[in-house]
C-alpha cells in the first residue's frame, strides 16, 4: 500500500501569506495520480487539484499543485480568509487508494 | 446536476450488520467509478472501497481494514451503490460518504450518513 505523509500537521499563517503543503508517498504514485482536497468543518471535501498539478473546475488560480513520483506540493499563493481549512492529498494510482493525514491551515 | 444521497446509517452494536445506500442521479450510473470513504469523528478521510465502471466489469476493491467484512454492490434498478457491512467494530464508527469520479478530473461527494457502532 502507498502511505501518504502530509506535513506539517498544522500551518499557522496570516491572510495574504503563502502556504506550502507537502505530501510525501512511500513509493512512486503511478502516473502521478494524486489529488488535493480542501475540507471545511461540517462540509464535504472539495476537489482542488487532480493529476498532481491540474486545477479542478472553478478553483482559483492561487491554488497550484506540483511534484511527481513521491513528492507533491500544494501551494496557496496568497491566503484568503476562506482558505483556512484542512487539506488532504489522496493517491488514486494504485489500489487501495489512500489519503494523507491532512494539514490544517489555521489563522495565525 | 450530479446528486449522491447516502442513507441507512444509525446505531448498531459491535458484531452487528448494517447496509448503506448511495442513491445516484444526474449522470450515467454505469459509466463511472464510485467510492465509499469514511471519516471518524474529528479524524481524517479513510478510503473504504470502490466499484469500478461497466468498462471495468464493475470490479470492486477494498481497504485491508474492511476486506472480508464489507461488500460493495450496485443496484441498477435504483441507481444505487450499496455497502453491506458485517461484523462491525467500534472503530468503524464514522460518517460514510460516497464519491463519484469523472475521469479523474472531477469528484463529487454525497453529504454522508453517520454509522455509530456502540454497545
């Protein structure tokens, strides 16, 4: 199974700052089939990025995904108030699909 | 508009069984992979299993933690993805979501149904 490790566990930042979230896989993710989700309290996950770097429909361009193989990054260029949430990566290249443990982006 | 509506959650004793359903509409039910994902209270997301699409013979895959206890099936008369859960454990307590994949470029989620396993 591919284990995904997200870091940091919590990121404390101010609006307008840049957020860099890491997702590291225990082995190479086939075809870089990795997605990023945002989840706010009481809400279902929202797809941000698929295929490691492609933004999903309607996602603002301040969100960008990068990386390949075992190291992936989600960058939020300038945090907006609505971006404070928990972010998860998930690999869908190999069964069983797996999620990372999440990174909470909180207001500093 | 894509809609996924989960139902069937509730309180069940350890060792018991429960059947969840995910009623799907707004897309061609046979064309897409559909997953079950759960989230324990205050915890992260946990993939449970999936049903592949017709092109892939509706093959099912499961997480190790549920394999042999949970079964995913499609009911085409109701356009529903079902999750039969047996031998439930306290650690299966979670909100259970279904999620449909559209070619890996879009994933739509239902609102979830809560399963509580407790004596």
